[in-house]
C-alpha cells in the first residue's frame, strides 16, 4: 500500500480514475492528500466527496515560488506521502519538492513525449497534423515534460477529429494508464536506469 499525494489544478478526472481504481481494488494505494493551486478546482470536490483530505494552497499568498513549493513539500511530508502524483497540475513543480522526492514524482502528459510538450499538447499535435498522438506517464524533473518515461499509449488521430473529440479519447487512455502505472509502483515493478525505466513482469 503506497501513500499518494495528488497535485491538481482543475477537473480532476484522472484523480477520479485513481480513486476509482483504489475503490475497486486494482490499485493498492491510499490518497492521503490532494493539493490544488486553484481554489475552484473541481478535483478538490471530488476528493472531499470521497473523504480524502483536500487542500488549496494559494501561490499568491507566498513571497516567492520557492516559499510556495516549500509549503507544498511541508504538506506532503506532514501527510507522510511516499509518491507525488501530478494529475493536471498546470504549474512547474519546484526543486523544493523534487529534491524531497527523487524519482518519486510522476507526471501525466497528453501527448507522446518528447513531441508536443507544454500546456497545449493535444491541440499542438492536432494542429501539427500527426496521425498518431497519445499519452505519456513520466517521472518529473525540473524541466516541464522532460523526465524519464515510464509508459506511453498511442492514440490514433481520426480525419474528422476536433480538439474535443481527440481530447476525449486521450482522457480515456489516461484514465486506464495512470492507475496501472501506479500499481506497478505499488508492486515495486519499476527499475530506473538513467533515462530508461524498466517494468519487471
Ligand atoms: C490531462 O489531460 C493531463 O494529461 C494534463 O492535464 C489533464 C488533466 O485532466 N496534464 P484532469 O484534471 O485529470 O481531468
């Protein structure tokens, strides 16, 4: 049973997928805190509805990004979080947190990295005209969308796709893959060798 701290900024559909996987027993984990940098993030409500601690940490109340990240780290450590799970957290995570959780911070990106990093991965892939895009789960480091890749799923781009229709299939793939990767971690199946992450079968 691993103790997760989930960072969000918005809707939290991936948070919900993780909660659901825990409830049905396909993920041996406990979410001990959900932290949002946005007060109105619907994910906070999802957490509270499931009886999970949900906190809004307001970046505007800190003098510096560093102080804000120290507050995040303090909350994670106070709840004895073992793995930090970014699920639609739209802010760069500071070294204050990353250094406290080496190869223990995960991020989810809605494109096949290293293609289309950044906040508009779905839109950028569609506009570029790729025929296949997808999703990436990776360990986070101090550069957006760069850390070692754990798992990816390809998602085909259809002729008549809009950002919304493509986003829907991207999200479906995310909701399957993220809980699965977390279960690999719970089962200690991941071996990290530099940039290469191996999954023991
Ligand atoms: C996901 O598409 C994820 O890849 C990206 O932000 C989105 C979050 O969606 N980083 P949700 O808040 O989990 O619904």
